[in-house]
C-alpha cells in the first residue's frame, strides 16, 4: 500500500494483486465511494454517467448487483472466445478485400 496526498486529501493506492482482489470482490461493500475515475462532474448525457466508474453509494451497489452475474469467470471466458472469433473473422475479411486492390471504406461509430 502506498500513501500520498492529493493536495490536502490523504490517499492510498493498493498495489498488491491479492489485496486488490479482496477489496474489489470480497469486501466491495465497504469500498463503494472510491474516487471517481472521470471526476466528480460527469455530464448526464455522457456515456459514463451511469457506469460503475461514476456512480456512488446505493446507486453503485444497485448497478454492481445488476451487472455482477454477467461477469462470472465462465461468461468472461465465453465472451473472450467470441471476441477473438469475431476479430479473426474481421481481420480475414479485411485481408481478403485488401488483396483485391479495391478501396475499403469503414463507417466508425461510437457505441
């Protein structure tokens, strides 16, 4: 654990992976109001307004209990396999299209 000051506010940083796991998973209920990642003023129309990174207190607890079942180890492994499969498919497509010499155009969007 490293301790330092952010101006006049005492702060600590945990660097031990096992302690982070204990705090983030087992003792999460005692650590709901951490320093917001995106600052205190996240606009209501922001993508991150209702994310775990910007919520605090009971809203954070409610959102975490809603999202937790989606992030079990087996679901994450399955999702990783799906992401790799999709990325490989896209890469193969781009390579095959690039070999034709035609111009490729992609519409990039925030989602």
